[in-house]
C-alpha cells in the first residue's frame, strides 16, 4: 500500500489514519476525497475584529450584525475575514474602511483568539482583535449592517457578543502592553 504525505493538523492526520484503518479505503481517489473533506473541516479561518474609540475613551464604534446567523441582531466590533496574502493589520484597515468609511486607520493588536468547537478539538478559526482611537463621528454605514457609536459604559447592558464585555474594557486598560492570547468556543 502506498502512503500519501499530507499537510494536516495532528488531530486531522490521526483521524484520517483511523478512518483508513476502519474503512479499509486507501485508493488514491478515496484518499483525495478524504483529504478534501479534512482540509475543509480542519482548515483554520482567519478574521479581524476592531474597536475604534473616541479620544476620551467613552464611546466605541460597533456594528449590528445580520450574519452569520449566530451573530444576527447582536453588536460586534467591525471586521471580517483576512484575504489571502493579507496581514491582519491590513485586513483590519480594509474592513473598517469598507464597513465604516474611515480609511488609513492605525490599529494596535490587542488579542489573538483561537476558536475551537470544543475545548479538546482542533482550532477552527483565529481572530485578531484590534483597537484604535480617532474621530468616530465621521463613521458611516457602508454595507447593509448598521455601524453605530455606542457608550462604553453601557456595554454590559446591550445585546453584544459576550466576549466584547471583557475585550472592550481590556482595550482601554493601559496596563496591558502586549497582545494576549486566549482560546475557547465561539459565542452563541
């Protein structure tokens, strides 16, 4: 039996080997199909999410999400996916301009979030959280999702994604000098 070397996470490779053993499927076509399925299942998607504050640190720009379905109706930071070949900072600037109409914003990385379906599962997404300070009153919604300025003091009393309740205060904490990492399941 010939072996095919594939570039997968350890968990995906172990699962593929387990399935080959259980099913006895090892033809090149079956392996190609399995490889495609596992690349789709275990490929890590990369996103950015940013919070722009006014200079007084009393207001923050948020977006009322229409999609994906699990975010519908909730407030989130402005952001989206990182395109091929794009750095997280570049994606953050592009997404903010596309959604809120403010170009060339200077963003500071605050946190990196490893998203997993379960605590023991493979990572399914990487989200880079950024902060910025500027003239937030010139924002305008440029998509079908409403971009709004919201009082920081009211974050705990509105329909926001749960992680924003600690991420927004962390962005304003001047004692945090380097980006921090955390992992967990996505908000529901």
